[in-house]
C-alpha cells in the first residue's frame, strides 16, 4: 500500500466478510458489524462477492479470522490481556470483543485508519453518539518514520506483559526485512505471547490450477498498487519463526481448516484445494 492512501485490498476483504454473513448459513465467523460497515455504494461489489465464483474467497476470509480469534481466545484463557491487530484495515473484532479485560490495539497507516473511521461514522458505528469501544486504541503508524515497538509503546502498550498479535492479509505484501523486523518485535515479548498470520506459497509449489489462480490474483492486486512480494515454503516459514525465537509453531492448510470449520455443512461451503497459502500460529 502506498503511503497516504487507504488500502483497497482491505475493502475487498471487508466486502467478502460481509457477503459471508448474508450468503452462507451458518456463518463460520459471526460478524454482523461487517455488514453494517459496507455501505450501499458497494452493493454491486457485494453481489459479486456472494456469487458462487466468490465462495472460496468468502470461505477463506471467514476461516482465517475465525482461526485467529480462536487462538486469541486460547491466549486470553492463559492470561493475555493485550491484542494487537497489525494492518487492521476494516477488521471489526474490537466491536465484537467478548473479553472485558482485553485491550485491543489497531495498527495501520494513518490514511487507512482515517478512512475506516469515516466508514464507521457513516454506518453509525462510531461518532458523537457512538464512542469507540472502551478498550480500543487506534495506533496510526507510518512505518517510514517509526518502528512498531515505539508506536505501540507510545499508544500505551505494555511490552513487559504478554500479548497476542493478529496479522492477516499483510505478509505477502511485505519486504523480507519488514517481515523479519515485525517477528523480532513480537518474539522479544514475554513467554506466552503469540502471533497468527497467513502467508503465500511460492508458485513452483502449486498445482497447475493453483499457479493459474495465483497469477490472476497477483495481477489484480498489482493493478491497484498493492503487489505480492513475499512467498515462503512451509519449511522456510518454520526456519524464519524458530530463528526469530518462537518456541512453538503450528501451520495449517486448507485441509485442516475444512476439518475445523466446514465439516458437515449442508451448503457444501469449504475451501478449495487450490491451496495458495497457509495459516500459522507461533508462540514465544
């Protein structure tokens, strides 16, 4: 994403999450706020997202958030009281937060956060009569001028206490240097801290259909100025995480996600075997 411009991919993710609420029953992720956030000006986009061609993307957007929030619940049960949403985009967890003691920090570029707050205001979710959740802190961070650790500290984050990080839909757009810098920041937190994120597999590891799907997706995100940059094999990812200092790593693919969230559905919703990426949770 270019400096000073709101993320277009964040909008596409939010539209698919909202479409999931309206089209797929029961939803894998219960997120009624997403529907309110997407205004009538995006009605055509919503219709396209609800089409059968968009099923796999809807399913994946829902599953990766559900997977992350399930691991967050595990962290909270073990005493974590700080949740950092990196590259928050139009994430709505802070408005659905079921944990009274959990402080949510939303980190994103200033332009994206200004746009999000405007959408929240238009939807009547945030404004003069609707203050933000009491335990939510927006952290507008220009990474060209301030590193993550400093931005969080300035926002009231306590680096002496455990925390959990959600980092969805971000890693493929990063440089290797930026990816490693973020891992290093998280790995320096106290034992019991963790992070959950998704990453893209290299084209050479995919099936012919997977390669074709990746090529098409890569063209679309590049056309809006947010190209894919970073790919890992599972072995490379394991090495990166262990090298950064994480002690326990869990990686899951579409098969495991289908077992967890899509088994026995009457509507047949599930992730396709294209398998363009994986989800990973790592614990300090």
